[in-house]
């Protein structure tokens, strides 16, 4: 029987497959995602070229196409133009046909031209790495020489690893199921708090909230293995981190919030909105229970109604549902106030032509309205806003 250069026990081949696929995962999250798509870190040419070579051998993906599609995903998240949102395409479609969605978008010249700027365009990229079938074919030969016939199985595992875990699980489940640390405007979720299997990509809600952060973990109990590798490269002088998730700081509550308070609120806007949602959960729950008992909530599910009121997910409702929701809101002064205050709060950091002085006045007005609302939770939250520090 023909054997390869390495004769291993069965568990040895399993270990080899896991190590090889994990290197591919690390290459995707460090090079393609954090370095190329978001510029969250700079990489020395040595690891940069290694990652490009390895991805060519194990995935055949082109750097420009991957970065462009991912940037478009962030720009058009959860809309019909999003290349792979389960909110618009369905979870089954993205979970099991994510690779096909990627390949279809990679053929979109407009996407590549608009979102693919700043990616490698040297001789190697143009003449070698764009020949995707050549790379994966060389990997097949290497696996067969190294491990014999079982090398074909190892190669097959390498070929399906990224399409399943990245294109399917992260792009699918990462916008469908899990927990959320931050109330960002899309449906992104953290799958689990330990980012080991997919290199830290499991912490998808953290990433969407702070896209340019090189570190995906945000809580003390969360682990981002990709960040561990980045820090190792940094200590070796092979990488330089540019941005990480900012940690909120607090001081004494200011009687009159100033520009420093405004800047802190804008910088930590996801923390602000997350705590706003958490603070108002109780009163929203009580109001919705009253509406359900009085049958004023119509056919709405109480849990869904609470989520829409707090987080602004009503933007994804059909027109008829939006109108029905408006009817429900008219029956509760408290719920209407919670929604309007949420919208006004988010307007403070929305992109606009307003000056700092105008935005500061909006913050003052918001705090004044909260304190005059008669709702204890809003009053307590207004005190928290006064304490944000740069």
C-alpha cells in the first residue's frame, strides 16, 4: 500500500487536519479580516506574505474580493444589498449556501471596484494568487505526498472548513442566534464567549459594534484566540495594533455636561445604548404586560414587542406591522416616551452636519427631558450620562 512521508496513528491525522485548518482560520481572521478589511492592525511583510500564500493554498480566495465583500456587508448590513444576511436571505440559505453567495458577489465588478481599495496588487497577486485552482491543487499534491491516500481526506476537510465555519456559521448564525453585548444597529450576535474554533470570530456582535478594533473580546470572561496571536506577533515586532474596543471611564456626575462629556458619550455610544436598553427593560415589560392584558397589543408577541420598543428593530418590520405597532404605542405614554428618547439619544452620534455646540445642546435637552419624565429609570440613566469621561 502506498504511504506518505509521515506514517501516523489515526488520531495523528485528525490532529494534523485540525492544526492545518486552524492555521487557515488564523490567516482569515488576522490577515483578511482585521488587517485587510478593517485596517485594525499593521502586519510585517513576513507574516503578511505567509498568510497570503497559505490562503492561496487552502482556500483559493482572493484578498481583494474577500475584503470588498466584507466591507460591503458592513456598509449594507441586514439590507437587500447585504451579500449574506440571514435577515433578508434566510438562515438556511446563508448557513448552507454561504460559499455560493460569496462566489456570486465576487463576480460583481462594482463591489470590487467600490470596496476593494487598498488591497495587495503586486506581481504575485496578479500572476499567482489570482489563479485559485492552482493553489488548492498544489495543496492536494502536498497532502498526498505527506500523508498518502488519507491526505485526500485531509485536503477535503481543508477545502470545506472556511466555507462552513466562516461563510456559513459566522455569516449565518452570527446574525441570527446568540447573545449581544452591544445594541448596535444590525442583528449581529456573539455565538459563544470563547473564540477558539473560529479564531475569535465567534464574538461577532462585539466586532460589528467596534469594526476597527483588532481585539474582538469585550468582557472579562470572553476569549479571542486571534487577539492572542496578534499580541504574540506584536511582541515579536511583526505586527502593530492600531485600535481596540474603548473602555468606558466614569467620573463625578457633572451638573452641566460639557464637550468632554459629549465626546465620551459619542465614543462609547454602544455602551450608552446598551445600558439604556438594560435600564428600561423593566418599565417596558410592565407596560407591555398591561397592554397584553387589556388586549390593546393586538396579535403582537410580548417578547418581540419589548425588543422592538427597546432596540429599534421595528425598522425591519413590514409596513403593516409598523402601522400596527404605532397603534400600540398610542395606548402607552411610557412606551412612546421610551421610543422617542431612544431615537433622540442615537441622533446625538448619528452622522450629521451639526456642530459640537449643537450636539451638546441636544445632550442637555435630552438629560432635562429624562429628568422631567417622571420615570425613575430614565432619571437614573440621565445621571449615568453625566458621569461619562474621556
